[in-house]
C-alpha cells in the first residue's frame, strides 16, 4: 500500500489523487496508474484501469491471474469490472468510498458468487493514510 500511496502522489493536478499498483506473481511491480480523467479528458482513466493496462502490456497478456492490485481507494463499479475481466487474483485497497465504492460500500460487485472468477479482497489497509490524501485534496478544492 505504501507503493500505491507514493504512486498517488504523482497524480496530475486537478485529478483526485488515487494510486494503483499491480504486483506480479513474483512480487515485482508490473503496472502503475493514477487518476488522469481531467488530464486526459477520459472518463475511463481511473488509476486501476491505467495500472491494469500497463500490467497487461508488460506481461503480454490480459490475464493477470497470480497478480495483486493495490489501490488507495475502494474501486468503483467500472474498475471492479476491469479487475474481474483481467482475472486479477487479489485486490487490496485503502480508503472506503461511501458514495461510489463497489467492493462493499455501496455494492459488492467483486465478490458476487455468480462470477466465474472471484478475487481475494482486503479493504481498509492503511485507511487513515489513504483517506488523508483524499481529504487534503478536497479541502484544497473547497478553499479555492
């Protein structure tokens, strides 16, 4: 999670600071991503999607079985779908997202037993640190 937090610090100005890192089966980083929706004008440019795309390119396959995705914020529905589609083996996230979270907060799209593939999930890892990063960003918006 500390690697994901450090990655989040590289988010372009104006985008919500979220960092995501994909670790390969050997524990090496194979993909990183930050939110770039504002920077790219792309609604799909979420940190998780960016990290998954990079990992797929790096590994030469869309199947990320054996990989772990670590992200600073609970994934939304779109990102949950990308995680399932990529066959990520495990997901670790930091802060819970009570408005759009799709891994337990609003709904649980990841652990639905009807899926062909259900990743292992751990939420709330370094939750305070991850939440602080987001709070600082939104406080900055309100003070402007």
